[in-house]
C-alpha cells in the first residue's frame, strides 16, 4: 500500500540541542564551534534546504539560539519536562510545535550528516502505514581498532509522523526514556546510509577532543554531494 510521496515542505526539521553536554564538561554543545561556526548553526544550514519549517530544541542560552536561528526563521522550543530527560523530550518539544505532517529530528553534535538525509528517509518509507523512519549508518564510535565499523540504528535521526505526539507524551509521562522502547510500538522503516561517502556521516562529538578530531576529519574528507 502506497500513497503520495512526502515533500520537503511537509517536514519540519528539529535540531536537538537541549542536552546537558555532560561529557563536554557541561558546556552547551550546540554553541561549540565546528569549522568556524557553532555546531547548531552548522547543522541548521545543512538541514534547512532539506525541509520546510525549522525548530531548535534548546533548554538554555535561548537568546543565542534565537539569534542563530533568525536568518533561517528557526523557532526555539524547550523541553516541557525538567532535568534534561533526554532525546525523547526533544522529540516531544518538536512535535508540540510541529505544524506539518512530519517531523525530522537531528542532533546538533553530528555535523557531517548526509546532505540528502531527508530525501533518503522519505525514499525508505515504503508504504502509508509507516509512522517512523529511522536512519541506519556506520557506528564509528564503537568500532574496534583495525576492524570495520558496523551498520547500526542512529535513532536520534528520526522522521516521525506528527500525529504521534500524544503517543509520545503518554510514553514519557509513564516514565519511558529510551527511543527504541517507544518507536517499537509503531510501524517503523529503516533508511540505510551505507553508500560510499557515508562512512563518517553519523560520527558525533561527545567530548571537546572528539569535536576537534571531527573537525580535522572534515577538513581531510571531501564533501559528499547527494
């Protein structure tokens, strides 16, 4: 069963920048610089051509995020729950503000995500029953030395039907925090990013040292065009 394709203007992009940044020493991760720009702005500029409206999920430094998002008409939304409860709270904040049929969430700490992320997620939908599309890419963080990385789910990169807002709210209210424990309740599809050039697409930076390494990697790697 198939229906009309999802178009970019039917997707709200939501940049997740609301975490504690604990492994970065508590700094606001989205405001750390990558290639001369704050991570959040770098990711927004990468995401903007792929979607319609833009949101930034941030729980501190709201004025700075408003200023970053202003040229792209991005609005800022905070978690409804206190104490940084995790990515699902960012999903929920985005869904609460989403005015389009779909919401595409991306984290702010993975600045090399594919330039055709949304298009590939749309293509992976399969049929009209699908409520959630989850990106799958190479897991470079857990790869052992001299071994090839494995292809794993990258669940924070998630295209979600906006009508799931109440389902997610009920799940979080009941104490749920794990993305896969919620998504498994719905009809999901996998978007596979295993093409040449996708090897580092989902490499993220959890520490300042990793951020510097990623910046060097980006400098040494030609940009991949869709």
